[in-house]
C-alpha cells in the first residue's frame, strides 16, 4: 500500500503530541514536513515543542516556523489547559532537529509543488498558516488532495456557546480556508468529545512501562488535572481525556472508525458571541453545495486501542534504537 504524503501543521500542545505519536507510528503516512502554528501556546514554544518531541521519538523531518499571530486578532493561548510550556510538567531533551531556514509557507509551497502525488495537509491548530499558503499561492491548490482539520463545532463550543478554540483563535483564516475550494475533512468537537480515553484505559499506557509511555501518561494525567480545574469543563472531564487532535490523523488512516457526512460550512468572523462559529448547514437551508466532510461519530474503543498501539510502536522503536546504539559502542 502506498503511503499518504502529508504535511502536518500543529501547535503542540499535549493533544498535538498524541497526534504526532499516531502520525509517526503509522505505516500509512509519509510525513513530508511539519510546520508550527501559534495557538495552544506562542510560536516560540510550539516550534520548540515540535522539534523537541520529534527529536525524542527519532523522527527525521523538516520543522518550519509558522506565523506569529492570527490574521486580524491578538493571539489567544491555552496555557490554562496545556501548562506554561505546552507539555504540562513533562520535559523532553533539548531538540536535535533544527528549525528550518525556510518559513512555513515557503516550505509548504516547495513540498507541494515537488510532490508527484497530491499532498494531504493535517492541521490541528488555528488555520493561520494554511490560509496564508492558499492566499499567497493559490496555484498549489491543484496538488492538495485535502485538508484534515481538527477544529470547529456544529453544536456547542468550548470558547463560547458556539465556538471551538482553533476556530476562535483565527476565524478569518478558517473562513478563508473553507471558501478556498480545497476538499476539507472537519473533525469538530461533535466527534472529538466522543474520542476520549478514560483514566482506567490510560493505565494500559502506563503498563507499557517504557520511558516514552511514561511521558505520554504523565502528559495525559496533567491534561486531565488541568481540565478538571476549568469550571466550564468540570462536569464533563472528571475521569476522561479528549483526544481532539488525534482525530485528524486517525480519520485518514482508519476512516472506518468514523462516521460523517458532507455539508456546507461557513465561518463567522464577527460577533460578540459568534466570532469563529463554524456554521454547519445540516438542513441544507443555504442552498450551497457541500464544501466539507464533517465527522460526528467515532468507534471509541477502536480509536483508543489504535493510540495505545501507537505508543507501543514508538516505545519499541526507541528501545530498539537504544539497543543498537549501545551494541555499536
């Protein structure tokens, strides 16, 4: 089976680290480039975290720095959820991967134009970099297969009654991307709130008893602890951790785990309560053709096992690498 060539645009972030775990464990994906967006934390921190995490798991990939701020807003971050560093209290060694000399948009253009097959963009943060790419270089659209985005909400938000975080941070970017004509698979809160792991299930990760698995478990439990302190989420996040960003990768490599349908989606860019709202035309009242495949259901048991398997795969790779390096001394 040919691997799917992908660019990952991410803002690590604890659940972004989980997403990167699955992406680099999968035999289905060929990650051509990682770009960092400003979102969960600032650009300085997301770029550092991406390079630190990817260096730790032994990934050999270019990591390019994205834009510092949303298009027309002051950056909103989520340190109250992910901690000041973005990875809670978990520390990774100083990254060996350098920051690319190419800025994110230029790196994206080069990778897309050189690819012999259309590229899939996996975006798990605000869509600032992706919108800048499509605005400045519309000629690359023909070689983009699709954008798999974790973001938005059809019903109920986590930043306002109707707005999800990634869309809230840069609504103008999200609006531009949804108007671009590029096929989009949207993993909104409607599905990601169902894509959770329980504290009891997370014990299977702890039981792997590898340094990598221990770091994953440490981040997960920090994430749970922070969410329990957040008044808005207190009742919903008692003993479960949502794998929001993981969905944008999982739906590509195992689409059979998800259910969704095609709808027209537009994004509100103004409004005291509605800026960033992703309006999903469930009832086809707008008379517009669908522009996104919107996910709304997930096989949670299979989804969780997929992630546990991914942690196991990365753990075994790292242990094998360590053994090889030790034996060669």
